[in-house]
C-alpha cells in the first residue's frame, strides 16, 4: 500500500470489502493509501468522538471567554472530523453535528465561522472544503459531466484519479457514495511544453443532486495527495491562451449542483395568494379558485411555473356567523409569513378542496406550483406541534422571551417567531 506504483483501485476496494466483512468494520477505500500513517493504528477503533468529549467541549464553549483558546479548541477537532468521516463513525458524527449546530449562536465570530465550515464538512460527507471552498457550478440532468484542468507538466507521469462523492448513478439509494474515475492526461501545445491537460469524462448527470469531485495523485511515499491546477478548463470554450504561467495554483476540486432537466426552462411568476390580480379592495380578495381561473392566461403568456406566496394556513380568526350560518373571518389582512401550520394550505383561500382543483388545472396546463417553505411560525395561535420548537432568547434584563421577527419580509416585527432548528 505504501509503494511508489500506480493506485490500484480494484485492490484497495476489494481489501476494504474483505476486512469489513471479516471484522465488522466500515473501512473506506480512500482510507488506506492516506497521508496519515496513524490511520493504520486506528482501524479497529470504535468511536472517535465520545459523549464525554462532547460534554467537555460544551463546557469549554459555554464557560471560556478567551477567543484564542476557543478557536484553538476547534482547530484541534479537525483531525477528529476527518477520522469520523473516513471511518463513517455515525454516532461520533451525530455528536459533532450537535456541537457545531449549538455553536452557530456563539458570541465569538471566529468560532461561529469555523463551526459553519465544520458543519458543512459533516453534511458533505468529505473534508475537501477544509483547505479551500468549492466554487459551485450549475447544471441539469442529462447534461455532459466532464471535468478538465490545466496542470503543470510534472503531473504527466503521475497516476491521476478523480474522486467523486455523489448519489449512486443507478438511482438505487439516497446515500452518497465515493467512486473513482480515471483521468486522461494530454499535452497542451508544442509551444507550452511545461503544461498539460487533465480530463475526466464521466458521462451525463443521471439525477439531481450535488456532485463533488477532487483530483488526486500519489506522492513518492505512496500517499494520496491533492492535485494543484492552474485553471479549470471549459472544453466548449477552448483553452485560454493568456500567460497561464502567472496564474495562482488552485485545488483541482469542485461541485456541480444539478437540477431537474426542465429547471432551466421554467418561467416563474410570483402570485400573492391574498390578491392575485393586484387590484385593491375586498371584492378582489384572492382564493385558490381565482388563481385556478388565471392559470390558462399565465400558460398563454409563456409562464409555466407559479410561486404562490401565502398558500399555507394562517390565523384569520374564522368563526360561524349566527345569522347567516356562514363562515366568516375576523382578520383578513394577515401576513403571508405568519403561518400557523406548515403542513396545511390556507382555509381562508379555499382549503384542500380548492387547492386540489387548482393543482389539477395546473397539471393539465403543465404549470408547476411552488409554495412557501418558511423557517418561522406565527406568534399567534400556532399549531401546538411547534410549541417546544419556538426559539427563545434572553432580553437585556436576563429574562427569557421568544425570538420574534426575522430578516425577510413581514408587516409587524412580532408577528412571527423563529423555529429552533437545532433539535
């Protein structure tokens, strides 16, 4: 495994599979030829981060005030994160997530920033953004998936491999997997012999999701190391002919965010559900039925996607009028963001029955419907399921109160409460 030969992918994969079955391990084939010799000693280690360590760190970050001590404590967790990711230590990863989520509200800015980076690593499932953040690129399903970089000529005789962290191509699972792909190296031009082009043709994007890649090679000790590139190349635009020798090296890694095939073809129009025609007055009050009536017009205008603001249930103060026996509403001017139930559509706008009819017409006209996904809840008469998740904070007098308001649109500061998403 520490030879200076080529990276034998089939051998490392088979070896990991055999060891995992024999000793109930969770070895990753990326783990064996790594740059950390200590990994060989820790193969049989059960957990890399224990509940005891978690409570110790929570105590430090709660009681310690020195920014340097706090920041260095986080830096010391970097190796632990890498080990947990490589060994797929799920229990340790969950504890680390709890720690980093709790630090999102820490008073020290550097601690918050580093905790955000670490939390992203755990969500990614790889530690590739430790050295440098990804520069995301947008694509869609069925588009060509080719990665190409401009490298210095020293890489011509090196075994180059592209590591890909993505959902399975056969759509069999929702858990990301690591796969290896060969990289072809070719000469750039005769007048630039000091450079070469590394290209990996993976095929086409089979499904939406994140596709993270990194090109690696082996050093003279047989360890996996990252490849430094001069630039990423767009094969359709050709190679840039400027003075590439002066370019600053970048890591040969990145991320594609792949959307559904029709995403680029969507013409999205926002509709305020309470007043879809934009005409003031109670007689023009909105409903799902009125939006349904307007769908053919939108379709003729080339609009194939409607974003409906205010489609979720709100507190309009419904009651039955004793004289007319009809359903009436005390409050008609309720903020579209003051949602009382994120699982239900607005009864004020027509409820499930009218909403479903609207959806049937939209499907018939091939018009997509998007509704809000709000991260807050109404501060007035919200569903009881949100009671324990309402975020609390401490005021200037040290008293607990709800965390009212938000950064986005709203009519009154205290009409909504943040939800505590750290649970």
